[in-house]
């Protein structure tokens, strides 16, 4: 059985917007979310910048009692899921509907903030009784999926995939496969991360992946640029509400886009570096096209992984050239991490949301800060300013540490 899968709701929260529409409006305008870190004192650190969420209150979505029982990344996931569900207009009134509904919301690192706080308390006091009784539900990577599943009453599989920076795309892809194969009828899928801490940012800086361009936060993230200096950390969440096409059509849901292809591969090459020959990335894109049943020359827009690191951007460019040939030069390619920063696994889900919005509005978002391209990165990355583009199919790519590669293919709503 192969069924069509459509998107009927989206939710997003990141450094440039507290809802999907807010974030998308900022992205179209080329607004950067990067600034000096306020979450902790980074004044004596090599990296002092990040794309933090601003002017957002978790208490607007979650009771004070529940706030204390959940990590920040779970707050983010819950809020965007409520946004997406409100848009989709779900009403699970029967046990059969609940049984065929899944939640697949992941996190590459889970509740690192709560884990760090409790570890410090134990270190300073030596008293294990000081650990929060809700510590384990706060720490685990499946905590967000559990929280959302309980709220929705979803009795289908509640899963959490972890594949580094490809996590969000793989969670969406897994839910897509479940619906397509007829195992469930609907799902909430995506990813959430709250990794902005001295430990997280310091770890990326230690391997030379983070930008130290502290004097110019908004210009620091420069995917595909000759003078790129590395990634800028981000945080937030992105989710899609996904449904079987006939079911969504029957209930009169507004269809935002169709998800028609997904594939994942592994490099099996290195702990952190991508395969320089891009073999895994190439296979992921080709298999995603095959899954969608379309040819390479039908892709009009790509939301690239685009981390602004020395190794990723040339590899990704090489992969797109191998997959699309001469057509690669005709594709409007966007590097939205230039504005949102790199929020680890959640950015793959966030960029899936942006693909849906791009198809809806027929606009390819810009890659800001791209004043001079790296000679090895010579494709059309929609530099500086958003562009109207006639598009039917869009692809979103995500590549994670350890060699995880994931590609999603979306189609404009009919």
C-alpha cells in the first residue's frame, strides 16, 4: 500500500520568530536572529554569540506546575505542536482515531539544560536526594514526544529518532513512511532542541566548527561564502502535522503541501567530518527523488543544510552537482541557517517548515551574508534577498555528525 501524505499544520519557534508565520516573515526579509549570548555569561569565552529565542514565555502554553516538570526543549516542542494542531484542526473523538495517530518528535541531545543543572547540584552538595524527581523525564530525548502524546491522546507509536543534525528530517520521514504504508493515518512529527549552553557551544568550538565572529553576530553565519567562519548555535523547534490525503480531504482540511519523498543514508566515514566525495549525501537525494517518483530536473528549490563550516558547504555543493547535473545551476538554493543559526537536529525540521511555506508563497528565502561565494560553491544560493520562484517541488537536506544524511521532497498543494 502506498498512500499520499499531506501537511495540514506547521509550527515553528526559533531565534527569528515565535510562530511559523512570524519566523517565515523574518526569513523572507533576511533578518538574522544572532546576537550576544544572554543565557549565561560568555564574556570570557571564545564564542559569545548565538541565535536565542526572544520575548517568549513558556507559561503562555504550559501551566506553572507542568513547567517545573519539563526541560526547556520540551517546552519548545509542546508550544509548536499546539500551534500546528490548532492550524490543522484535529479532533480525535474516537479510540480508532487515537489508535491511528502517532507522535514522532525527536531531539539530538534531549534535556541537556536540566541534566547540567542537576549535575551541578549533585557536584556541589554531594546529595543525590537533591536530584529532581522529574529528572529522568526531563533528561531523555523522547520526553517531548511523550509530553505531546499525552496531551493529544495519541495511542499510535510514539517514537524518537536520534540522528544528530538530521534528526528532524528523519522524524518527519519516519512518520511519512508509517502513513504511506497504512500503519497510521496521521502524525505530529519534527524536532526540538535547547542546546545553548557553555558545554554545548564550547564542545563545537573545541572541534573548530563554531564562528568566533563576536563583533558582528548578525553577519557571522555565512553559508557557502568564501569568508565563512563556522556555525552559530541556534535553538527552538519545528513540527509538521501530517495526514493521509483522502482523510484530510474528507474532513475539509486546508492542505499546505504534500510530502512525497524521503530517504536516509549513512556515510560510515568519520565521527564528525562528512564524506568528502559526498557519496552518502548523493544517495540520500537520489533515493528521495525515487521515493517521490520524480526526476532530478523537476526540483525547483532546495533548502540546503548549509552550515557555513569548512567541510560541509563544498561537500553539499558537490553532492547537488552530482545529483542534478547541469540542472543544479537552475535550482534556487537557500541557506536559512544564515538567519536561524544551527539548532542541531531541530533545524532540519524547521527547514522542512520553511519548504512548506516556500511552496505556498512561491518564494525562495535568501542566504544572507553571502557577498562572495567560495569558488567551490558556485551554485545559485539566492544571495542576500528573497526571490519569487515558480516552484512545484522542493527538497530539504540535512546532514549530521557521524554521517547521517536525510532528504525530504515536498510538492506544492494542488
